[in-house]
């Protein structure tokens, strides 16, 4: 609808709508790649192709500090969230077209280690573009960002808060990394 409105209001404008097939800062990485291509002089068709290429390579890992909130999104049953909270489990989810459970751990530290293992599996030694996200955990997010900068060759690395919707669904203390490599 916005495209139709813009075409009416701005004659001759060219607009392409693309489903990012993802969420969070992973969408931002796609948009930034497209904006950089456009700024460098790429035409609309080239910009769309670049955005689609990043979309096909971008991944995100989300480490929940508790399972207490995630049942709200329909990802797990309420009883699983309650048991997980009692046993102090943390879930690591991956987001790449769909949300998938990538692991269950007992501590944030082990969750971060698992996250790093999975990122390495995806990108190897290749340079990456990355974004660290958090839900009311700024200190932990800065530490995670610093570690990513130390352990990976980052072409671009930024830090952001989760949106209120993601914060509601994931809960306070959630940490996440969205990333892609030109080679992945």
C-alpha cells in the first residue's frame, strides 16, 4: 500500500518491495548493504540483487536469559518455559528464514560460547558484518561486542537495543548477534 501511495505522490519513482525473511538487526544489515550500494551508484536492479544476496546469507543468534517470556511468541509451550525457568535453562535460537532452537545451556557464558561456535561454523575465518543486540543488558552487550571485535575480522560492527516487541517476547537480559560474511 505504501508503494502504491508513493507512486501516486511521486511520479516516476521506482520502488521495489522485498521480504527480508528475517527480523531484528539482521534486517538492518540488509538495509545498510542496499543503502551502501545505492550510495555507490548502483541502479535499483543492482541494489535489489545485493539486498537479496545479503538476505540469503544473514543469520542471527538470540540467547535468552530466561525461558519465562518466550512462550508468549508461541515458540515453546508455557509448561516448557516454566520448567526451563525453574531449572535455570537458557535457550539459543537461530533466525534464518525461520526461528530454530539451536541449543539449551545452563549459563549465559556457555550460551555465548555456543553462539561463537555456531558463528564460526557459518563464517570460518572470513570477514563479517555484524550487529549486537540486547534487551536491557547494555553492559553485557558491550562485552559481547568487544569480544566479537576481538575474535572476528569485522568489516562493520554495531550495537543496538531490541525493539519493544522483541524485548517483550524474549525478556530482559537477552543478547543476540546478527551477522553475515561475503563468503557465507
